[in-house]
């Protein structure tokens, strides 16, 4: 009985059209992140470049982030809710030292993600900067933690308490 119900369910899904074929079996809708220049769209809902017209480039913005924040992490997600295992590992290691962690979620802005890669000449995330110096990713931070080098690097950064 259970087998025949599951077969009926899957046959029903296969026969139902949801939009665009995917591997010829199931159908799904593909959403676009591009914004049309539709005159009916209110300005509040149109994509905006925060830096356009401000005279600040993304490279300058990143440089300022790194300079102003003793521990700066460009990551997938935020420290309280990392969205990948490597970002989670980096945050857990850094939180062990009770230092203030500043972070930017690169998943929210593709231009920022690409600008950070160009700034550090490092292709992967998270990217960790300590006292203005690019350190690396979660593997580097973990290794530095294990050897005691990270403790030495963070010793003069005041705790967040």
C-alpha cells in the first residue's frame, strides 16, 4: 500500500508542470535576481548601489573596514548565524579569545564578495584580517590557534566585555 501511494505521488509530480523542465523528470521555477527598469516598480524596491555617487570605491570601503576593526571577517553569514562550516569554524576559534569580531556577510552582495577577493588576492571565504593584516581562512586560524600563534596575535586586542 505504501509503495503504491509513493508511486502515485511521484507520478503526480512528474506529470504536473511547475514551469521549466529540470533533467526531464521534475519541474521548477527559476527566479531571477535582475531588476527590470519597469516604470511600475517603486523606487524603494529597485536595486541600489550604496557607493554610487559617494566617491567611495569598494576597495576603499574594504580598506577602511580592515583598518577600523581589529578583527574583521568577511564570511558567509554573520558571526551569530554562519552559513557555512568554514565560516562557523573561524568564528568559533575567534570567539574562544573573547575579542570583538566585526564581520560582513558576502552572500548579501556579490560585488563586495568579488572586491574582497581582489583586495586580498585570496579566492575563498571566510577571509580574516587581524590588526589590518590579512591572515587567511579558517584553516589558517585553526592552525594558528593550535600552535599558540593566534593567542599572541590577539593578546593586545581588548575583550568585548
